[in-house]
C-alpha cells in the first residue's frame, strides 16, 4: 500500500515539479532570473520542516496530520491551474510563486512525518533494497506520466498552451487525492517516543548530534551547488534548443528508465557495503553531469542529451537511495522526526540559495560573449553548466568528510564492481534468493562463479552451509573461480569441520587465492592425516605455482607412501620447473601401466622442457594425425638448422642430412635408429654452441658458433632426456608417449639454438 501511494503521488509530482513547472513559468513570461526565484520559492516553502517536528512529536499519531496536509498541498494547484483567469496579468508570476510556496509549506508538515513513518515500518536490514524498489516503482509511474503529459502538451500550439497546462494540473490533483485515500488505509506503527522536551531543546537536538550535524550540512552544501544549474537544463532545452515537450518527455524517460534499472543495483550495494561508499561514488558521477550539458548544441543534442540523461539517471538512483538511508541511519530513533525535519529545512534553505544564485548567474552568463574551441561554441547557459560541474567536482573533497557507516571504501566497492559482470551477478543473486529449489540455487551459484564478480562472494560463502550438497559444491567451485581472498577463512572452516563433505573441494579452491595466507595454509595441509586432503593441497599448490612451495613438496616426497600423492607431488614440482624431479618422472613413466597415466607424466616432463603446449597437442592427436604432426616437427627442425646463420654451410648440410636419416628411420618405424639420429643431431648442434653436456661429453674442438645453449639449462635438460631415452630404448620397447617426448626434446634444442 505504501508503494501504491508512492506511485499515485509520483503522478502528481511528475507534473507539478521539474519540466512542466519550468515550462509553465516560461509560458507565463518568466525570465532566467525569475526561474531561479521560482525554484527558490519551492524550497522556501519547505523551510517550515524545521518546526513541524514540534507538532509531530507531540501528536500521538501521524496519520491525520499527513492526510490533511497532503490534501491542502495538492489542492493549492487548483488556483495555479487557473492563474490567468484569477489574477491580473502583472501578478501572474507572483501568484504562481506564492501558491507554490504555500503548497510546499503544507507539504513540509508531511515530509518529516512520512520519513519517520517509513523508517518505523521497514526493518533496517532491508531498507536499502526497499527504498530502491520503491524508487523504481514511483519512477515507473512518473515516467509514464511525464511521457504522456509531454505528448499531450505538444498537441497544443504556443498560444493555446494554457489549456494543456490546466488539464494536466487538474489530473495531478486528482491522482494526489487518490493517493491520500490509499495512504489512509496504511497502518501506522507506534512511534519511538522519547522524553518530552521543551521546544527550544527539541529544535537544538540535531545541531548537538555531531555526526548528524556534519552530514546534514555537507549534504545540504552539495544540494546548494547542484541547484545552481538544476532548474536551467529544461530552460536550455526549451529556449536554446527549442525542443518540444514531447521530445523533453522522451529524454526524461531515458533518465527515468536508467534510474529504474540501476535502483536495485545501488540498493544491493548500499545494503552490502554501506551507504557512504555508494553516496561518494554517485556524487562523483553526478559531479560530471553538468559538464556534459556544457557541450550540448543544436547539432548534437539528439546524441548528447540522451547520453547525459542516462548517465544522470544511473547516478541519481544511487545518490538518492544512499543519501536518504544514511540520513535516516545517522538520526537517532528517538525524536527522529526532529532530526529529519531539521535536515529537510536546512537542505531546502540551501536549495533555495542555490536556485537564487543560479538565477543571477544565468542572467550574467547571457552577457558573456561566446567562445569556440575544438569545434564547439560555448555561450549562455553552457557557461553556467561548465562552472557548476567544476564546483561539484571541487566539493567532492568536502563531501568526503561524511562519517563512514562501514569499513569498505568507495575505491574497494569500485574494484569489486569492475571485476566481472555486476548486472548479471545481481540477476543471479535475485534468482538464488527467491528460489527454494536446490537445483535452481545450485545453477545460480554456478553462474555467479562464471560472472567472476567479487560482489557475489558473501552470498557464496553463505551457501557453504546450505542443506543441499550440490549447492555447497557449486558454491566452493564458484569461489574458486572468483579467487577472492575473503573466502580463505570460510573455506578453511570447511576443511577443519570433520563432518564436512566438501573439504577436499575447499582445499583445492584455496589454490585459486594466490596469497601468503592461502599458501601457508596449504603447506600445513600437506601433513594432514587425510590422504584426500594432502592430494588436494598438492593440486592447490600446483595451481598457485609459487616456487616457495617446492621445499614443502620435496619434504613430503621424503616420507609419503601413497603412490597417487607421490605422483601428484612430482607433477606439481615438474610444473614449477624443479629439474631434480626428472629422474623420478622417468621411473614413473617407465613403470606406469596405463596410457592415460603416462600421458600425464610425460606432460609433466614437457613442463620441465618448457614445451608443454607442443607436447599436449601431440598427445591429444589420434594415430595418423600424430604421425603427421611428428613429420612436421622433423621438417621444422630441418628448416631451422638448414637456415642457421651462426654456422657455415657445410655444418648446416651435415645437420639436415642427420635429420633426414632420423626422419627416414621414423617412417620405417625403426625407433632405435631414430633415437640414435636424434642424439646425433643434438650432439652436433651442441658442439656448434660449445655447451657442456651432463655425463656424455662431446668434442670440445667444435667450431665457434652461437652461445644460446651455453647458459641454458633447458638445452642441457633436453639433451639429457634424449640420451636417457636412447639408452633406455636399447633394453626395451619405448612407449609411444616416450617417443613423442624425444621428438619434442629435439625441437626444444633446435629452438634454443636458433632463437
């Protein structure tokens, strides 16, 4: 019912504020200075909010006052609608300002009571989302109203516009009356009543409360600056750009749609990280809003105006939600209406001052000659917009003094938002929160991880205790994909819980968080009594890839007896480049019983050689494709050595001849001859580079050549792999995976030599 009332009142306010109020004033003949004065009168009428708490706090119920004041406020638009028929021509604008001021004065009785009523009605923990949703609903109603009113007014010629304005103002009064009726059906919670204080003490309460006083003046100061330019965006469209009301309605609709879309997002962030960071972010976004208007011209307004409107709507959604809730949160629950009324009065006084200054500045800007730069001509109100943008940006340093309501800074919020897709994240969070179906929740948890957004970390951590195992597993895997450091401790709790069925997954997920904390935890878990935990810790350390874990893994190998864990540790060390693992890898490859196991071990050797990608492609290829790939490697080595510029032609011819013999042996499936040829090629290449060989020395009188292999452990290691395989091939038939490793070792030597 509260939202229905808000939507009906939104129809009223969409017509009686903003575009149509300004347009009516221009219709009545207002100048730029008079526009500023009329905007100021709107705020001046609300100054009574400083004193309405004296009445509200002494009344046992708020409802009667709210309904009566709201009815009086809207009924004052009846004389406004018929001003040309009720007053003499010279007094039209004066009567207009007086009626607006009286209407806002009556509304000032409602505003503090309405806000305190809402805060008593809605729990604190969901107020951010509730207000954001309410703003979306009211914005939707205002959007439809604004568009309809704009197109309706566009049907009237300039001389007949009065009839159109009269009609829409009467419609506004009718909808406001309907809103009053709906409001009368809403229950009123009991107020938080404090001790009865004298009037002077009650009025001084907000000024004695340090955090609230600071927030009130800082936010009101920002409103003063904003109001300098705010009334003149519509004036600029109507007078300078000569845009019709229908077009203005469309542009306003774009802003409203952006607000509706972004309201849930900002409400979620506000409830999650606090109102201060959201307010800071959106205040900065709104600071650049008038700068965009400064570059709107007749030639580009159809592009620029939608852009600045969408930007302004996106930012104002968060600013309004965060500002309102921060004010409410800072104000004490006892005598809250006194605090809210004081804030409203101070902010409206500042808004009035800003509008008056804006009116004077607008008149002054009309006297400044136009200037042109970079193809843009700046004149008239554009000076006001640019200057206002500079003022807003300058004020950001002052606004930063607002007391924070959380430990999260605006920079932290931005960093979390920019990682991943925040809109998709919010959508999946809504799906997950509203569904009681485990499969839906599990799918939403998985998709949250796919977004990569850090916004979902807290919700995924909460799912670690879900009653469904699939949901818990998907939550762990999603946390692993995101890799947020704040997930380390919750994951560690899962590991330490004896009854947890996701302990191993949680350990592996720690490997996605490359921090000293997770590294130390995983090293400690290598000594866990549970084999599955030890193996998962090895996998996680392998994923981190930090060389500091080598010592711990080598120590594990000294006493570990589980073959699967030993193999996992050796694989991890090989990927880290630990060449001491080569001998144990060769032993495991020789004794392994399955092709799959050999493939995994050979891939580890490929990491040691520095050619895992090439070896992976060979292992994944089928029989015929694998043979063709190996032939291509032989030919590639032949081209590399045949074109090697660091040695003379005779040596190059010698190398290519040896490669041709090795290729011929491969085609005849003579593995022993092939391996001899490969070793011979490697020896010849290394002679040319004067590299020292392990165990098998070659002629030191080799001709001078390059020095690429001279300091390369990779070349020595590749030669060692080749010689070991050739020696092993004399005693047994090599596995297919070993033959692949030999060819890759030759390719590696050629690459290092000719690079």
